[in-house]
C-alpha cells in the first residue's frame, strides 16, 4: 500500500495537532527540524516529526532524532516505514550522517527494521524519569525502559 502514499511538508503546529489526536502514549513536541505528512486518498494518515537528539551527549549537528512517528489506526500498511524512509531521505540530502529514535521496550520495531534501523542500546531506568524540574508531571512512559535504534547514512 505504501506505493499509494505521498508525502507533504508539515508545520510543527499541524504535525502536533495530528499527534495529539492519534498518538498512543506521547504528547506533542516543543521543537523540530522538519515534519512530514503521509497522504492517502487526499487524507492525512500519518506524520513524522524530526528534531535534534534529546540526549545532549549525542552529536547535535549531524544526528537527527525521530521524535514522533504517528499514524491513524486505519492508515495503509507500511505507512510508518514510508514516513521513516522519507525522513531519512530528507536528512541525508541535508548532509546528516545518522538518524536515531527510541521505542518502548514492549514495542517490536517492525517499521524500523523494515528501513534497516539497528538496535543500538537500552536506556537505563531513571528513578524519577527524564526530568530536571521538581514540579514536572511525568507520563507513565518515562518510567519504562526504552530501546534506541540507529541508522547510519
């Protein structure tokens, strides 16, 4: 079905609106480098938001992080992989050298494997999640171990 998909550029505002409505466990993003939408039969069926790596110790110039990849429940099979592949193409054209992303430990990563991402690391469990403020309300997903995936370009 991915051959019937086409991509469009999106503003962060439009991508976040989609994420708020359809993402299973994450909220919207505060910033991005670029966002892409997947169109099927003139309808937006998925979005990918690409930003700088959240982990400060990773190269902030040549590595991009997939912050969100979100599709509608009835999106055509392969939409997630389509969005990953288009984001990789854009980042490569911009001179990027690597793309990373994270999944929950419970997620299989089939879409990532389809576009040749490799499992790179497991995040440690943080006592208080990933936070630097005492009053921050953490989502439950911050208390779950994650898998970092990488694709070198």
